[in-house]
């Protein structure tokens, strides 16, 4: 099968995000004039080592947020955000925070998630997350489409849960990262193997 996105695919559901998988989930926390917010984004990744930088993309809008979602609206105000890494054990509370809740609704409280203060920015983080990345916004890029924005941030602080450090390494097998597939599907990383690159 071949299709041009501009012509449609003719399938019951859009296959695009099922093709680009698995994707890590950035559980983005922000603080703004309307309070604290927490929401998951699967268009998320690390993009540079030095200085360490990450990005996430917001691809739809809420009627109460002027053409975007709560996360982007709030980080526009504050200039900061935190990326919390999602583990399999947090799948249900993460999903609860993905709802179209009204602006000003605190998803930490809504889903019963403990929050902690960040160290380098004025922003909450998920207290029990395997890792959290405190970020200062470097760019907000308007992408093609009505409500598509890519947010880039420089990591200014890194939290790692103590049990996730094994022999001096951040070990993903200790918490089983949750990943996003297509449609309503997710996956969990339970098997890890190493490959040595040529010349190493």
C-alpha cells in the first residue's frame, strides 16, 4: 500500500504514529499563573549532548488555551518545564493526566501524584519518577498545521531515583520504561541488549 497524506489513507485509523514506534513519553510538568499542570507527550526525545537538550511537540489545541494546550501555554509564561520519565508502574496515573481537563486543573492532584520542587527552575516534578529533567526553554517552533508546536529546552538539572542507579549507570531495567505505539497501544521495555559500534 502507498498513500499520500494529503489525499488520505482510506484506513479506519491513521497509521502514521503506529509506524514511528516505539516513542518515549515525556511527562511534561509546568507551572503558570493558573497553577501546576502535568501531561504526557509521545512526540518527545533528547536532541543534543552538550549542552544536553530535549524537545517535545504539542499537536492539538484546547478551546480554553488560545490555539494550543496547557503545557505550551504555561511554559510560554514561565520559560521553563520539566520532563518526567514514565515507568510501567505509572501507566494508569499517566493516562489519567492525558485527559482534556480544564485550564487550571492540577493533574497532580487529579491523579493523586506526589509532586516535588525542582532545584534549578520554578516548576513541579513527579516526585517518584525514575528520572526528571529540569529544562529552560530555548525555542518554541511553530510547525506546519493549525496547532503544531515543537518546544526545545536545555537541561539545567537532572534527578535520578536512587534505585535506578546500578554500578554507576542509569539502568532502565530497574523500572521498565513505558513507550507509546500507535492508536491506543503502548509497550514496555523489559529486555535490553548491547551492541558494540565499529571502531570502539
